[in-house]
């Protein structure tokens, strides 16, 4: 009797399982991933093949990259539900970027990318459940052949011991995507040009991702000044972390020390420390805001503390035009200037920001820091391969610092500060105000050649020819006059060797001193004299660093004709003031 009941219960259970099995198969598994599909076209509506599409996670870490097919299409499948960012690059076009693309389970996101020469855009056309957006053409994009899809996805190498759970995380899981650069350079100093921040001699930068969520960068600069026994050094640490709202705040801490020769053994070193914050957000569609501040402390005979806020707003007026406004007060906003030219080389950008040290001078035996308040606006418009731009600015400068070349006893130590890296001095020229405007045009001639012309009018400094009695009288003799200027620039990359050559010439009335204004809103800047910059990638050395990194040589020649010097006279002695001295510098970089 018991065996009969047991067999009856077993048959009933198996029958129920077989009856329910078709129902489970008919429903199918629930989709646990989403996808991003896109189409890349130019402003003329032409599909662009071969565009590189980079996919970043919410922490702005690269996770995949693909190339568009002959129809300009691309796709990323099997994405975990999360927030992603897309960046599209193609030669002759400005890169397009879109953040905060939300991917949910079982959905498809369709993007439309319009590439232009000034302001590319990424539009989200829609997001729907699987099967409503993806037709056969889009499915074929995800199954495209490797000939048009160089890299489909980066995945960590599989480990044979992956099934074993360790109580402590491996070192590679904590730090990933590590990169670095080491630069060794020598030559003339040029720390007061304002257009090309100069490293001290040996510079390095290292960046890594922490747990795949945060980014940490550490950079430094070390060198010896002329006749200086104590090295000059600067260090900078940058920490950034992305948030779900699209905000990506950066916190930076910088410290610098310079022992200035010529002031005796008892003179203190010039030290500065700064704490900075930078962030950006999308206020509305087409309106992007970048903002931040620097809190700096300078110690040299006096202790000076000040706050320098800055902000820049970019409004997209369409696929061809954009309008920018910027404001800064205090020291130059290195965070904005380093991002003025869009680049993925964050290490070089960090080194450039580190080299923008406060400009310190002496006046009446007290240390002074140059401060400026600037308001800028610019407009850019693209027509095919040609870019037009126009801008206007208003700035007020106090304790303006310029390089002074003359006799050693031209001014007393109470009004002169020895310049690091040269035998010249730094002179406090007082305060001035000026308004400037400019117009520029840039023409692309292929993928590796471009020509630009910029012209404008702004304030320049003149000094009387009469001999001044002291530094205060010299400052009173300097006045501001309106002068025109013109700058021509040519850049070319040799396809065979990869050599990058940039040369420019800036003309103005060279009987006056034209202070350089580095724009926060425009890529075209006023320059002085003839300048040449050469960058040469070097072939890999077999058996040494070929598989680990690459070498690159560079040379910079600034103001080769020694133009733009202002003669001044104090007690019948002659000297010259300049903000762009003639300089020659070369270096070797190892990038890994």
C-alpha cells in the first residue's frame, strides 16, 4: 500500500514538471543587458566610415572601442545596465562627446552623431525595448567583420584560478589603466612668456585608476636654476571621481619651491602652495559650464594668500556655430587654458598646469603677485574645412611682471627679483587696463596640414625716453597705447616619419611691449616674433623599451629674431623689458 502511494505521487510530480516546462521555454529568459547603436555623419549628411567610437563607463574609463562601417554605423551590445559616455573622433573633424547615456536592461539606445569642424554633436534619438529599434541592418553592425572593426571589446585575460575566491583583492584590481611620461629637457628658461609654460629640467607624470571608479594623477618638475645650489621643484596631485549626475569634480594640490640666486645666502626660498577645484556640467541642452577656483599661498619675504575663481560657458548655436563666455579673477586659470585645445593627453595637460606658477615680483622691498581680472567672449563658425572666429576681451592687470635684461645694478634688490633659469631679473611694471579684439580664420588642407591667420588690436606698453631716477619713476613713465597685431601659423605632420612641425610669426610695433593675452575662449592667440616647435617620434629600440613604451624628441625655438623688447633708462643706464625672450630648448620624452 505504501509503495503504491509513493509511485502515484512520483508520477504526479513528473507530470507537472513536464507540463510546466513548455511554459518556461515559451517565455524565454529575461534580457539582462542593453545596447547602444549609432550612426555617424558629417554636417553635409554623408556617412563617415572609419570613425573611431570610444565607450566609457560612468567613471570615464575606456571599456570598448569600434570603427564605423561603410554606412557610418556602429554598435555596442551586451552592456550592463549603467551610465555610459560616447566619444567619436575622425580626422578633420572636432571630436564629438556625449555623457550620461543611460542603458537599462532589455533596451536599445539609438544615437545620431553629426561631425563638423568646430562643434560636433551627439543626439539620442530614442530608447526602446529589444527588437523595436534593432532591425536586420543593425544586427549586422554588431556582427560586422574584423576588417571594419579593428577592436570590438577589451576584456581582462581569463585566469585559471578565477573560480577561487581570495580574501584580499589582487593589486591589478586596485590600480588599472596606468600610464606615465618622463621628460628630460635643457636649454634657455622661458617662464614669463605666458604662451608656453616651461619645465624646469626633469618632468614626470603618472596616472592610474583606483578600483575603476576614481582617477589619481601625480606630476612633478625638478631642475636647477642658474648659479643655484638648491634645486627648484614643483609637485602636483590631481584626484577626480565621476558621479551619476554627469559631474566630474577634480581636486588638485600643487606645491612649488624655487631658490632664487643673487640675493645672498640668508634669502628665503620662494615657496607657493595651491588648492584648486574644477568641475563641469550640462546646464541645458547645448549649454556647457566649466567652473572652479584656486586658493594659493605664496611665501617670500611676505606671506600672501588669495582666491582666484574662474568660469567658462559654451553655448552650441547649431552644428556649425558656438558662442563662449569666460571670466577669471586672480592668477591665470591653468585648468581652463589646458583644456582650451581638446586633447586626450591628460598627462601633458597636467604638466602644463603645473608649470603655470604665480608670477612674483618685488616692489618697495615687498613681494607682489601679478593678478588679472578678465572678461572674454568669442564666436566661432565653420564652413566646410574653414573655421572663422572673432573675440573681444577686457582685462585689468595689477603688479604686472616682465623680464628685465640689463646691468646687474640697474635696480636695487628691493625692486628686482632674479629670474629663475637666466641671468635676467623680474620687474614690477605696475598696473594697466586694456581692451582687445581679434578675428581669425583657420583652413584645413588635408588631414595633416593647416594654416591659420589671426589679427587684432589691443593695448601695448610704451616708456618715455628720458632717464628715470628710480623704479617708482620708471613705473610712472610706462603708459598704455593701442597697437595692431598679426599672427600667422602653419602646422604640418609628415606622414612618412610622423614629424610634427609648427611655426608661427607674430608682428606688431616692436618699439612697444605687447603683453601676451592667452585666450580662455579661442584657440587662436597673439604671439611675438618667429617661433618654431618640432616634435619627432623615435623608432622603438628592440630588446629595451619597444614593447613597454615609446620615445619622443622635441625642440622649441621662441622669438628667434629677438623682437618685442621695450628699452628703458634708469640713471642713464639702459635695459630692456620683454615678456617673450629669445629661447632655445630641447628635450626627450619617454611615454608609457
